[in-house]
C-alpha cells in the first residue's frame, strides 16, 4: 500500500472484539478528519481457531465486557448470541471474511467489518458461519459467489494467517491498536479503546516529533487482550 505524504493508518483489529466494535465510531471520526490518509486493515485473530463452545463462565465474562463497552460508548448490544447452544467463539472466520473483502475490493473492507460487527453485536447473528458472512458481504455490495469462493480459498486462509503473524510480530497484544505508518516505521496512536479526540492529539504529537527527522518505530503502552 502506498503512503500519502502524511503516511497511512494501520488498524489492527478483530471483528469479534467488542472494544473494536466500540472504537468504530471513534475511528470514523479520525478518518473524517484526515481523508487524505489511507487506512490499512490488519486482522489480529483475538480467539482464532478456538474450538470450545461457550461455557457459562465465558458467557458471564463476555456480558461483563459488553456491558462495559455499551456503557462507555452507548452502542447497542444483543444478548441473542448467548442463547445459541454450543456456540463456538472462533474469530478466525470473520477475520478471514475481512481479508477476503480486502482482496476483492479494499474500499469496502472496513464497511464489511462494521457490518459483521453490527450483525453479531446488535442482531445476534452467527458470523462464524460462512453462509452468514457471504450474505453480509452481498449486503455490502460484493458478488456472493465470488466472495464465497474467496472466503474458502487456500490463498485467503494463508493471507489471514499472515495477518495474525504480522500482528504478533509487531508485538500487538490488545485490540483495537492503531498506528501511524511512515514507510516501514510504525508509531503507536492507541493500544485499546480511545476517543477520536485522544487519537487526534496523539497523531498531532507524532507529526510534531517527526517534523524535523524520522524516529524509530515503537509499539508500546500495550494493554491486555480485549474481547
């Protein structure tokens, strides 16, 4: 991806991370303020490959997280997913859907991720199911057959795994993580939820620091893994 004169924003996220869902409107605010800065989506794989059905303890933990996000952001959450018997909270399929979308039409990848989040958190749909993900993609303007084929392809599976490896290689342990990229250098804007105003302040500070000379990249102030 080519950088603009101001670089690009790198957003490491997972569609089934509730804090990423909560951060969505704040990210929109940042992007609206900087229409000249491109956004690169990298999937983090919060619980990718999980095979265990939700236990009562896990449901209670999620309810706590979701309640906190709802209180802080005012976003709506549905409890419908908790009524699904044997639901496996595997974030790999929705991450793979975003990678497939990014490969087919990168301009629609972020809207697709937001649609997946809305389907899961607001409507309680099972977005780990390929048929559901394909239906959501079609609602976002993707060709259903092309998207379904891409979603199940070895190439997209490999690209999704590569995203997870990139995030790990950067030392990202919490989602959402947003950074400013200048070439190969990454400058942390937030690791965890932050308001658009806070991100804007950090971006301005980094821009001031970079004005005289480039500095070394840094991913620091990491937060615990978000759910």
